[in-house]
């Protein structure tokens, strides 16, 4: 079965420290990979995506993610966390991706990031 | 671009009443998605359309739920009759195959069924 796993329900980081939010996937083909962020009482906002090419993808607000095909992972990272980064983060995958997209996304269950001053 | 528009933003109704949620996707997008989000179940895909045609409705909880997309710029999600367990935030999202399936979400409708 195709799936996305975010193994941590919550990640706690001190402001100024680097952060990592983990994501692994299990889909066939060459998938597109996404990260979304959800602030309280808001809809999900697109952060970044991997389609093909360079394994390191840079996105909004200083976030980046590294695609690792052998480990089927797409971890979200930021060198220096801000209190304002505190939110719910979702990893998602487009099954089939390049050449085989079905149009939908499979979302992980989300990871709550808490950045303390 | 105005983004995905949903209405109403908040809806409070009593059990047994009909509820209709509305969505206007981003112009030019050919996919439209309806999601439900609760604390217990997280984000769930209910149904999605491609070019106004339902592609997958396997996530629709039961026959009380129905969705339509009469044209490319409008979709509705209807619950009849509503029950307290339907209380959730309902999101609409749209995307275009030409942009690698990136979905853009609306602000959501917070539904409370008393």
C-alpha cells in the first residue's frame, strides 16, 4: 500500500537551533514529494516540493528538504529555528509522480513543531 | 489570484439539519479536492474531481455526504442529515497537473453540529 510516514507527533526545538522534521514514504514509481505547513486556524500552505534533479530543495521561509531515494525519505530542515515556525507540518507524496501522476496527494498525519524562545 | 475561496467560514447547525459547504477553486485548475480535518482522525481526503468529474469518492464517510461540481469554478459538499460527529474543519483544495500536482488549500469551513 502507498503511504507516507511522519514518525514524530511532535518536535521540540530551541530558537536558533537547527530543526529536522522527518518523513518517509512508500510509493511506486518516481513520486513528487511535498511539504506543507498549517498555522492555527488556517489552511495548509505549500512550502516546497521535489520533482526531479538536485536532491536538496529550497522552499519558503528558509526551509529546505533533502530527497534520499535509497532511504525513501524527504526530511524537512531549517538551519536556525524561529518561534514563528511553530506550526503543524505535513509531508505529502504524489503517487506515480513524473509520468504516472493520478492527480491526488497522500498526506502524512502531521508533525507539530514547537520552537521555544 | 484570489486563491481558493470557501464559504461559509463558520457554520453552526443542529443535528438533523442539511449543511452545504461551497468552494471556488483557483481559475484554470482542473483538480478539486475536499478534505476533512479533526483532532482524532487528522486530515482525510473525502473526494476529488478532475475536470468536474468525480474520480475517487472512497473517502466519503457515508451516504449522508454528497459532493457536486457543476462547473469548473464551483463545488459543493452537502451533509444531509448532519450529526454531531460531522463536526470538523472542511478544506477545499485545487491543483493543476501542469504544476506537478501542487495543491492550494482554502481557509476551511469550521462546522459545528449541536
